């Protein structure tokens, strides 16, 4: 292998030096002018000066109990029921395993937040202040004030605090996160790694990110966000809060340019409810749903794979309004529904007690249903409706679509601890080479509907397959339950 040096003859250097310098200057000038034309700020200093007084550091203190278990690994082994058991328990609660007195331990944590009103309301993350005994707010000026918790929402990891002050506090306004575009400049401010007030800048890297929650709507940014930034604001260039810095994606706990801020679209609604009620009050429709895939759409004759497919209707608002399992919700309160995530957010943001109009796709046509929404927080333990008892045919087995099926019998119902009187077909085996296995069906699943009609026997199944085939459809929809949880599976029919 030959190595070539990047040198030029002396004469060539003197001849080409000036043009190269001029060309380089021209490129730099062009890039600078281009950046300014695209709206890139020359400096973030003015914006930082403007918003800094409204951003706060949050310090929490928590008392951690240190009582020991007389039967645990940290103390002497005392047989249960021994006359010395109470003595050693009292001793270990007062003293450590080495006999030294034990005292409650104080644990502290650091986070960030921002003031949203001159009378002292402050927004942060719920995980910053969770289980805290004391909360101290440090302002940019160095002043400190104690804070009390007004309300929290673990589902969106948001919390609202309040400090009492005789003088109006500088505060920042909310911005519209829906107007933020990928590529827009943003600035984060907070208390990274406990180092005090710090500013970082970047762009909106992505929109509409979901991490783990039903109501997630995160803005992704490459602005440096580290531990301690939690609860701090993400600003647009107008000094408006469009996100609350919540999480980072990192292999080592440090910023690698993938940070997430809960959008102001979600946060403003939550914070308003916490401020008014001290808790959230989300709308509740009362359905279990799944996304509509292409094969599911084909199986039910829906032209486009969109909407939210209802898999179950427990007792609640939807059942009272006549919504049925197998309906596809296409719009909610006048707004189109693209998928399940969108419907969950629309319902959650709706007012409790409001009557809303649903457009559903049912039996090949659309219908309108009026539903009066309940409150999710009071309905978390809702129990799904139980199938109506019907006569069950004598047990028989059949292989259909790669599935070995048998009708439910009283014996099977008892052995599997199913609802008494439940009807359907038990999946006894699944051929691993078939589409059914690829789509997640397993032995022990129970098919309760085929083609959106209840089935109790192999004959019912075969009749539904024949009807769907005669209708010219290429796939059939099965309602499958596993451990009580329903979902629809579309299987391609044999030629």
C-alpha cells in the first residue's frame, strides 16, 4: 500500500493561495447568511436572560425508615415464636446489627421546575417530588421558599406545587406544542447533575413520541438534558414553554442527544385540572380497543385501516349507549380517530359528563351513537361484561386455519376457571407453520366470536367461514380471549 502525502509544489502554493482563501471566506459567509436566513439565532443570551428568573431548582428531603427485621439477614436469627422475639425486634428497631443506635435517614433529591403564575404556582415532574417530606424551591436570585404539593398525575409524570410569597413572581407562559415543527430551535433550562442553573439549546428532533403511558405525547430534542433537568421547561424561541423535560434515552445515564419533554398540549390540561381540583378528572368511554390493521379492515369490509376496533364493552357509558364489540370507532366528538392512541387521548382530554357523538362502523355501514362520558379515575376497576349463557354442543375437535379447536364444556370452564356459562371455542393446538401462530395465537386461547358473531360450536365456526367466503372476503376476524383479555385477530382464508 502506497501512502501519498498531501503536499503541493512551492510554486503551486504561491499561485493558488489567494484564490483558496477567498473561496473559503466566501463559503463561511454563505453558511452564516444561510443560517440567519433560516432563523438560526446569533445568540441565546437575550432569551436566557428573559426566562431565567422563572426557572427554579427543586430540592426534596425524605425520611427513610431503617427498622430491621429480627428474622432478616441483617440481624441475629431468632426462631419465630421464641420468647425473645419481641425483645430482639425492639432492640433492632433502636439499634443496628452492630449494636449502634439507628436513626431515621434523610434522603435528598434534586430536580427542576418553572413558575407559571405570579402568585406562586410551579410545575415539575411527579417523580421529582414523589414521597418527599420537604420541598424547597430555589430561585435564580438565590432566594429559597418552601413549597406544598397541590396535585400530582403519575400517568403523565406531572406535578403542581405552590409557594407563598408577598411579592409577585416572574413567570413564563405556555406555548402551543402543536405548532412546533421538527427542526425548530428550542432551549432547555434546569439543574443538570445538581450543578445549578444551566442552559442548553438544540432542535426539535421528532414529535409525538410515546414512551410507556397511555397519554404520552413527547417532544424529542437533542438539547442536552441530564439528571436533574427533570421537570424543567423546554422553550421555543418566543420564551414560551412547549414541553416539560422528563426523560432521556442513554446507555450510561448521560445525555447523548435523545431527550424527551412532555408536550404542553398534554401538560396544560393536566395542570389546569390539578389547579382546580387537586387531581385529574379524565373522561371515560368504557371500551377496550385495538388498532385496525390491513387484514382486520379486509375481514370486516372496511375500506381503510383506521379507527379503533372495540374488543370488549364492560359495564359503563359505552355499554349504556349501545356500543358493541366489533364496532370500529371512526370519530369522537366530531374529530376523526386514526388509531387507538389518538382515541385514548381524545377521551382523556374530554370533560367528564359530556355527551359526545361517536361515529362507528358496524355490519358494513356507519352509525352514530351518543355517549355520556364517565370519569376514568373512578372506573379503574371496572369488570368486563360476561357472555350470555347458551347451550353448548357436545365436545368435538376440528382443525381449522391451523388451529385445533374444541367447544367449551362445563369441565373445561371449571378447569380453566372461566366465567360460568361462557361459550366459545378452545384452542388446543396451533400449527407453528401457519399464519395463526405468526399472529400470536397459542394453545389455551378462547375464540368467542368469528366474523363478529358469537360462536359456541364447530358448526357455528364453519357457517361463519362459509358466509364470509361467499361474501368475497379474503380473511376472517376472530375475537380471541387470553386470561380474560380480548383482542381481534384476522386470518387469511384458504382458497
